[in-house]
């Protein structure tokens, strides 16, 4: 029995395994939209915490060799939303590792 494998067959197999299937490509936007929808409550909650922190503490400042910069309400909201979104992403990453 003769067994032959051509270089072309190996390349076809490698490319087929490396590239995503058509179904995966078509499903990607729906997966991203679902992930964004799931992360929205965390982002909004983080933004509310940022606004609450500003309301409780007041303005913050950073001082250094460059001078001083004040952090007002909008940056605090943005920082709260960003930190919450990163926390949600890390939570989802941990869940994927357990599956």
C-alpha cells in the first residue's frame, strides 16, 4: 500500500485549520454585540460610582514636577466606567478559563 502526502495537501490542511470558518466569521458581530450588552450595566454602575465618589469627596488633584492638575466630575465618571468595564472583562476571562 502506497501512502503519499503532497506539500499542497499539507498546506491546504494547515490553512483550513488556521482560518476561521464562515460560520465563526458571520457569528462574530452578534457575539460582540452580546458582550457589549452584557458589559453595559457594569460600565453604568462604575460611572455612577465615579460620580458618587466625586459628590462625596469633591475634586481630586494630581501634583508633580509638571505642576498640578484637577480631576473634575467628567473624568471621575469616565475613570469609574473604565475601571468597571476592565473588571467585567477580567471576570469574563476568568470564567472562560474555567470552562
